C-alpha cells in the first residue's frame, strides 16, 4: 500500500487530522465521552478557536464524511455526515 493514495482511507485520515487540529487549537476538552454532537458544538461555538475548528469540520465533511459503516445493502445505515453521534459497536 505504500505510495498509493486509497480514497477509502481518506475519511479516517481526515478524522485523525481534525483530532490533531483540535489539540493544536486547544479545543480538545470539548470532546468528552458520552457528549452529544450538539453539546460539543455548543461548547465550541463559545470560542474563536472552537468556531475555527467547526469551520474545518464543515470544509471537509462533504464528501469525506458521506461514508457509512454498514453493509451497503440497505438504507438504514447512517453516514457520519448525516449523524455525527453514530458510534461503531465496540
């Protein structure tokens, strides 16, 4: 796989990049387990750094977060773009 740009991995790479950006901007404290996306967004909206992070999210979520983790045979699986609260089963 070295040297090949596989688009299937791009959503995950963008998610990791957003995590690094959150650390760099100092807004990583908003991402606490069991918080809803609405609660996270509300906290991020209270600071310029948080609003900048949300702009980063908006800039990349289409097309990269249109990926669903389901089997692709039915339409009930949500994508990250549709439902940021989606969690992969542990």
